[in-house]
C-alpha cells in the first residue's frame, strides 16, 4: 500500500511543479509579451527571437509564481481556494519550490538577455523584484498593494516590446497603461469573490476593509471608464487605425457596462461575470490591435 502511494506521489509531482507556476497567470504573461513583441517589431518578424522571448519570459513568470507560493505558503494554507496548492497540500517541500523558482528565473533571464537583449532581461527581473519584494509583502499591510501590484503586472508587454524594438518607445508604454488599468476591475472582482478567504489569511485587499463594497465597486467602475479611453490610445499615437479605435471603444464600453451591472447588486455571482468579462476583454483587445497592424503594416 505504501509503495502504491509513493508511486502515485511520484506521478503527481511533475504536475505539482506545473501548478506551482500558476499556468493561468503565466498564460496571460505570455500573450501580453507576445503582443508586445509583435507590435514592437519593425518590418518582418524575427520568429526565432519571438519564440525565445516568449519562452524565456514564461520561465521568469513561472519562477516568480513559484517563489510567490513559497513566500505565501502559510497564508495559502488557511484560504479555501489556495489550500490545495502544492506547498500547503504537502505535495512539494518548500525547499523544492525555492530551488525550482530561483532556477527558472535565472535561466529565463539569462536566455532573454542572450536571445533578445539586456533591456528585456532587466525588465523581466524588475517584474520579479517588484512582485515579490514589494507587492507580496504589502498585501498584508494595505489595500494599496493592488495599485503597486498593477505595475509588475503591466510590465510583460514592455518585455516583448524591448526585445523586438531594442528600446522603450511610446507604443510600449501605451501597452503598459492598458494592462495597468485593466488589472483593477480584474483583481477587484476576484478580491470581492474571495474577500472572506483573504480576511482569514490577514490579506488586506480592499474588499476586506470595505465590507459594503462602496470603494471597491467605485474603483471598478472608475478604472473601467478610464480603460475605455486608454485602450483607444494606440489609434491616437499612430500605432493603430480608426478601425481599432472603434473596436476598442466597444470592448471598453461592454466591460464598463458589466462593471456597472455588478455594482447594482454586488453579489459574488455578478462579480464572477465581471471577472470572466475582464479575462475575455484583454485577449480580444490585443487581437484587434495585432489584426490592425497586419492590415496596416506601417501603422505605429
């Protein structure tokens, strides 16, 4: 019986390492980095450099996620939605997660510097440092941690842009702004759904201290409204044409309407709809931007 349990454990262990990288979050990092590279490229696309940039960034992102779970393993153990993660569930030892995470970050950053450039690698490492060194510890002290965390969360498209363009020009910062403001309705909806979990772990997300939700949903609605106009900026600065401009406004207004609808009753069910709307919004917006560039290759 013990031999069978050990066999099952050994089979589950590789998957535990995958879970440690937070594949859903890492996927978002990948698509935004990919979009940043494509939009930052001039002339024909260097597909080899693009794949290397995405692969290396994925390693850094996965390693950062692993170290985040290493740091927050005690908090994860008391939260229902995270209690089954590899460390609180005992599938991996903390030391394994620490070595795994650090190795991925070192290899990913080195690969990025070699395959792309030092600037892209520096931005990737800055993302890790801000996420682990600033955002993660602040979560237990202030609701402002979400605004701080939105900075490293918005850096992946800059990694792609720097890798392709070699510098951080206006277009890259526009992508950064879009991702920055998008994170507020996204993470506030998640925080509202799991506010009791966060409170149990002593994590001071805004919904934990804002029990009625006035400030939480005000922030959701206001940031969604700002996002409508920020997401249209690529057309204003010459990165995209008029077609993208109207598509961005439509997508932004739809997201804003979902936020307003969620605000009217503030139930977990409506917050989940809002969360799903944000998850759909950013890939659709980036697809519109990429398709616009394909249609008008000279657009900047």
